[in-house]
């Protein structure tokens, strides 16, 4: 008889604590463990991420072992009693014996679960030790086994806190889950209404989301925080829809000290201005993110990897119409961020000079800085 375990919970988001428990259950003899996010436990606050997103994160987390599987069994529209879930699983897997996996923190309330005696007769229980919680329980008919799993001192709340600090939390979150969170903007405010408020239309919003996708991919490749890249991308063109006069008025209002060659040109000014708005109006305090937003139009001396990720993602995102050098930039960005940025700046310089326009001295300095650094390396 196959042995199938089910690990339920909000999974908001799923983290290594859940996955380790599931792996320990496999080690204890189960053939398969279902990672089953639940819909709306009556006694707890609503999850932040949607059921679909929590399912998808479970699917990604299940890649840790072929015997793990995301399951929608607990995404039912009614109160999810364990006894009902077990019955449904017995219907779905008639040849299997079901094991309920739970943390020691929930163990002592088990005898008070709905129809507990019936539940005990239908399935086995595995308990994951938790520091500060008793792992033993005697109850009539209860078949309980304590798992040998190293306790992880982390909760989804800890994970969310780290995400708010724009940290991918690699020791708590599988990389693919952190990547999904960044790509979908989960556990961050929804900035789309703010972008709309500043006058962003559909086309530029598509561009913004394309920049976010590209920035997250590049961040993953180059060891930069995916959460920071996603946030910077989301806000980088915030000020772009504003008319130049309005940009200049806000620049004065915020007391931004910028050279005239930048304040005279909305194509350059919207970067530093977006950073000022993000900081003062949206409460973004992360200096690295503010820097990337501010310099996405001109570059600057001493660009960080995050600065470069946003700068080049802006230039190569998938909605961009083809232009000379684009294919090279896309290829280069995957292997050499700095070279891609330099190529992009060179192309811009050629374009600007060919039209007899002024090439921004800040960008010129950024290019010289990169060239000098590359020479030092070589
Ligand atoms: Fe921009
Ligand atoms: Fe942009």
C-alpha cells in the first residue's frame, strides 16, 4: 500500500521549514508528500498571497524532491476540516494510506479537532518537533510518530519580514520561490494604482512589467537581490508620464540639486525625480533601490550591480522594438553586466551625436569610470 502524507497550512509563503518537514516525512517511509495550501482558516487572518500564487509557490518548492507534489486538496470553499480532507484523499487515492503531518506547535490541540476520533481512525500522524513545544501526545486511537527533522526557527512571518527588507532570504526560501515572489511583486504593496495616479498608460505599464521580469532574471544571474531589482524596476518610470514643467516644478519642490543638462530634459530628469518621489511619497528607504531608480536614465560613476541590472533591463526588456545593438546587449547582459551597460551607453552616445544633440556629461563620466575599472582589472 502506498503511503501518502499531507502537509497543510497557509503556506504564505511556503519556506524551507515546510519543505524540511516534508522531506523528513519521506525519510520516515512515506512514498509521497502533498504540499497543500489551505483556503481560509476561520480562526486566522487572511493570507497575503492568493490561493493561486500559494499553489504555484508550492509547485516550485516541490521541485526539491520528485516525491513532493503541490495539492489543491485544501483549497475548498468550505471550512477545511482535516477529517474531510483525509476522506477526500482516500477517494482520490483509494490504494493509499494517509498520514497527516503537523508541527508540534499544533499537536496539543489535536484532540479538539473536528471529529478527532474519526480522524484518528482514518489516518496516521507525523509530528515535526518545534523548539519549546511538546512532541508527545496520548489520545485514544491516535497513531503518532515523531519525525527526526532538524527544527527550523522560522515562520512565514519571518520570511515576509525579510522580503519587506528586499532580501531573497536564501536560507529560508527556495530560490525558485523567491524568484516567483519577485516576478509577481508578492508581499509588496501593489504599485500599479500609484503608477496610474502619476499618469502611466497601458503601454508604459507593459514596459515597466517587462523591465521587472528582465531585472529579476538578471538579478538571479548576477547575484543581486531579486526583490530589490523587482521594486526598482516597478518604480523606475514612475515620473516619466509627467509633463516636463511638472517634473521641473517637483524637482524644485524637493530641492533636488541636479545639473541643468538633466533638469532640461525629461528623458533624463524622470530618473532622479522618480527616486525622490519613491522616497518621499512612497516611503521607500532602501538606498540601493533609490540609487538604481535615480541613475537609470544617465548612469553614474561607481554604478552598483543593482544599478547596472536596472539600467540594462530598461534597455533590453522584451517589449522594446528592435534597435541597433539590442541583440548584442541582450546576449551580453546574461554574462557581463558591465559590458552590456557600456555597450548601451555607447549606442546612446552614437545616436545622440548623430542627431547633433548634447550627450549627457554624467553618462560620459559613467562610461569613463567603467572603462577605467575594466582596464584596472585587465
Ligand atoms: Fe526611464
Ligand atoms: Fe523605462
